[in-house]
């Protein structure tokens, strides 16, 4: 006799299943029986059987379900308790509610002992039936007679634990959107297969959740891969990471039951490092959960700095709050091109850099103590090796004499889109054009570490005495302040930043003041700040009136006297074409006028207060009411 083990449907079982499939009453399986075979031996089950050869025990089904991998397999389970036994099982059958044998199977010989035999155990019997339509079978058991196996208990415990809000820790949490595939580095941690990861920054919030890292596509973790396991209040600790290591994140209430893969999951940090260094602060920014998210590192005031700010102008820098942008709100090339008084320096021509004005959000304003704007530098390309490429901003502070031998403090706020560094340095410059050999370092490059949260940094130094130095006569000696973000290895003197960097950097409230401490940022009125900027750069509209013959002239008076003889340029007020204007003749615009420029200014006039301008060759078609309009700029920057 063959010793292969199998299960078949009986003829009665096939007929009842066929009837149920074609619209009859569903087949309801209720009981399972075991027997010791044909005279204590194996036999080959047949479709004609209506009963087991020698039934020894019968009971209601313990479980009845379809196989998750094979939908046409119905699995019937029976647990024989430890109080029953003293027989050997060689056959098994499943019966319906009418008592008919529906399926019969040949079972591997198994002895079921009782305690009198000197041993005892529960026996778990499992029978698999293959049907053409599992939907025709009612999968229901009587819960009052179900016995649990160890495996079933373990599985149920695991399922219930997975529903708890407190999840086992993850190795890392994301700091930006990622591809949910492959072994990658997140928050400075190189992942290994099997690492748990909290993805919380995906573009589609429904893709957020807890995943298990793998070389291929990632899957959601077993304790967070069903909607009932991902509920508001879920929290998870993060083991490692430069930004999120040691933090605990919690899932916020979405306002409706979570449907995993559909509902956007939003996580909020409830504890952990915030990037604020330990210490004493006189001003802090507190998050919605009471966390300190930022602080000004002002631990003591110099006695000379305790009187009201209205009595003393402290900040030697102009437009340190980045509120004035007369030239435009962004630039991508070296030079003065956007923020007043701030020059973007890209060395020999670093590409992929944009400096732009950013309006402060309410959160930014509160973190910075009242700021309305800040400067953003976006670097998409790192400086090339062995080439003098770099990215830094620079303000040249007029009147170097005022700083001779004095103790100064430079302070500013900064943040970045990822952990990185920023540096500051200060130099004394003598007599333009500035010669590298004559520059004198006042503050050597000092670096600080940035995070995604606003932080305030300060550097105190003493500006060298000017004894023995040759001071120029043109008023262009200056203290040159630099804030740097990325440098090539061709500049070892600026190696406080170890490697060339890319990223998005935000800078706010830059202040240079006398004394050993960084005081609160000095806020000037907008009109006053603009007036200070206009000493170095101003723009406006010029109107020249036709005077007869081939002559036209107009006078422009500066709002602020310029630092020195300014470079004055003209451009069309609409098209921006250099040297052009637009004429209005008898109330109507006429063709564009070329040759707009300075006219009737003497060599002795330094043009620090204004100028006369016009187009010498302009002859209108009608002499009445003929004027020329043009846009002008006056540049007297250091």
C-alpha cells in the first residue's frame, strides 16, 4: 500500500459543493473526526466513503479558513485536548451540519497519548481540501468550543501588540523625501537590510510610515502594515541620526480613521534634540510641545551696553536684516546685484549659485525676534578642486579708523537644509584697488555647525591697531566682513569648512558691534535703513525737458549724498536697454530715444548730490510739452 498522504472530496461532498456553487444553500462544515484506519492499518480513501473506517473521536472544528496563498484551498483544523487519547490516528474526515462526510484524508500515523501512558499532549490536526469555489463553503466555527494552539496564541499576541500605539524603535528617521528602495544613507546613517526606518517626509503623505530597509523595494514593517495598527497617537523612538537620533515622533490625528496607503500620515516630534546647545539664554523660541527650538546666546551684558538702544547706534553693518533690495530680489553672478551693501563673491566664477530675498514666515519672525526678511543662498554645485571657486557674501564697512585696536563682536542667525557648516572672517583693507598683500586679517576663519533650526552665532575679536599702516586719502579703507559657505581646496587659509558643500543656506540679522558680547539685533526704521543704503547706491527716474534746437536737459537731486563720485548709468524705463529713454511729445509717447547720458556737468562737480542729464541730439516733432524719461542708477559702493 502506498504511504502517500492526501485528502479527497467524497461523492456526497462533491455533489453538495456543486449544488452550493450553482445557487443552492452554502455548504456548512461543522465537525471533524479522526480514526485509527482499517483494522489498525492504512487504507486508500475513496469517494464512495460515507464514514471513516474506524472513527475514534469527533469534535466541532477549531478553525476553518481559506489559505491566503491559495484561495481555492480550505483548511480545516481540529485540536484534540490532553484529556483525550489512547489511540493512533491514520484517517481524518470533515462533516457538514447534516452529518455527511464531505472530505476524507489519509493521515500520517500519530499516537495520541493520555496521562496514564506517562506522557500527555494536545494534538493539532490539519486537513486541506481543494475546491473549485471556496465561496460556496460557509467558513464559520463555534467560538465556544475553539481551543488555541501555541502558534495561534503567539500569532494573536503579536497581532494585538502590533495594534498598540507604542512601536519598537526605528534605527533612523528621514529628514527629507526618499526613494523607498535600496540600502541608502539617511541622516548620516548607512542602512543595512532589516533596519526599521520612519519615513515621515514623503511628497505623498500616504507613503509615510514605518518601513523595513531592503536591497530592493521596501515593505511596511509587520507592526505597521495594516490600518488598525496605524492609529493617531502612534509613537516611535529613533535610535541614530545626526538630526533625529534620540527623538520620539508621534502620528497626529488625521481627523478620520486611517486608511493605510490612502490617508496622509503626519508625524510630529514630541521629544529629542532640537539643535540648541546646552547653556543659558535670555531669549528662547518654544515649540507647541514646550520644546526649546532656538535661543540667543546672550548670557551677560557689557555694562556699557545696558542703556536703551535708542541712545546708541550699535550695528556697524548696513542692511544686516536684509530688508533693502534696490537692485532686485535675486542674483546668480559675482558682485553687487541684489541685497543692498552685500556683495556675492564666487571667486573665479562658481556656477549654480542663487542669492535671493526671502520673506520671513510667522515662525521665522518669532524665532528671530521680529525679522521680516532673510537672505537665502542656494548652492547646487560644489567648488571644483584646485580652482579658486567659493561662495561667500561680503560687506565692506566704511571708515576703518573707527575700529582700530577695538574689541568687536560679529553675530548672525543661520540655518541650512541639512547638517553642514558656515564660517566667518574679517579683514582690514587699505586703498582701492585692494591688493591681497596689503590685507590684514582681523578675525581668522571660524566655523560653526548648522542644522535645520535657526541658531545664533557670535565671534569676538580685536581689530588690529592701524599703527604703521598707510591710510588712503580716498576714503575707501574698510573693514571687510565675510560669511562663507563653501570653498575649494585651493584656499587652505579657509579650511575651517573641511569639505566643499552644497545645499540651501539661510542667513539673518547680521550685526557687527563694539564690545565683547552679542547684543540683541538693532532694528532701524525702514526709511532710515534705506537712506543708509542710498549713500552707496540709489536708483530713480530722470525727466529731461526739450530746451530748443537739439538740446534737452533735466536735473536729478539724490535723496542721499553719495560716499564718493558715483558711477551713473541710464536705461530705458520699460525695456531696460542701456542708454535709452522714452519721449513724450504733446502728451503722446514717441519712439524711443537713444543717447541718454550726463550733460552740462563740470569736471569740478563730483556728482555726490545729483547731476544733469539729457539727450543732446533729441529733436521732437512738436516743441510743446516734449520730455524724455529714463531710469538711472548711481553706484558709489566700496
